[in-house]
C-alpha cells in the first residue's frame, strides 16, 4: 500500500471552470497522483499523491503548465 501525501497548493490565474478542468487534467496525468481537486473560489489545488512516485515540484510544474502561477 502506497502512503499517500496530501497537499493544498495556493495558485493564481485560475478564474473559471475551464481553468479548473485544465489544472485538474494536467495534474491527473502525473503518475502517482491519486486525486486532484482545484477550487476556483479559494484559488487552491488539493492533491493526494504517492510520494514515492511524484513530488510537489512535478505537481507544481503541471499546474504552471495549465497556465497558473504558484503562490505556495
Ligand atoms: Cu478560466
């Protein structure tokens, strides 16, 4: 059983449902990501992932690839 890590990342540039879907689909492509939920109102992306397969750098890279910037 992989040990799942949970992280909530604050982002800017996510303004509508289309942005939300773009972010979620980019992050979901990473192997090791179990779940991802982007929230437009709070500007956050909450990810559950297997830390043996993927790290926050890769996840943040996918978010940037979807057109958002990382706040932390
Ligand atoms: Cu949008």
